[in-house]
């Protein structure tokens, strides 16, 4: 039987609400009372990513926002987006954006808005 259409959306909502917390696939299986393979099976077709891939992208997206809008340093931002290992944060940020957090902030601060 196909999963209820709300299940992948409930998983997405849970991740978006709790992305700042320590969160793993095991945590999701406990919350939704289904196996990890089933969670991946229902989530991936709708969003094109596994729940953990989505979680990482969500965290990096939030880090980008904080780098643009705050003066927090990268270590503080890593902690605020739920990544406790600073080195992992730097590597992951660079993998997704092509820039280190400080390079990203410098680029944003020194870029001029385009004229309409």
C-alpha cells in the first residue's frame, strides 16, 4: 500500500522544526514508528533527497542566512544550526557553496545589488 501522502510532509515538517537539534535517521524512526528504509523510501521520491541529506542542506541554508544577517562567527553559526563539530561544518559548508563561511560572508558583504 502506498504511504499516506501526509507522511513525507510530516517528516519534512519535523525536520524543519527540529533541524537545530541533534537529529539522526534513528531519531526519525523513533518519532514516526517506521523503519529507516521506509522513511527514506517515502521521503526521497517527493523531495529528491534522503531525510538526512535534506537536514544537512537545511542547516547549510540557515547558516547562509545567518552569515548574511548577523555578525556571529562561523563556530557560533555552526552551533546554532545544529552542527556541533566545527570542522565538519566548514567542510560541509564549502562542499555545498564552494566557499568557506568567511569567504561566503565576504562575497555577500562586498557584492553590490544589481540594478533593476
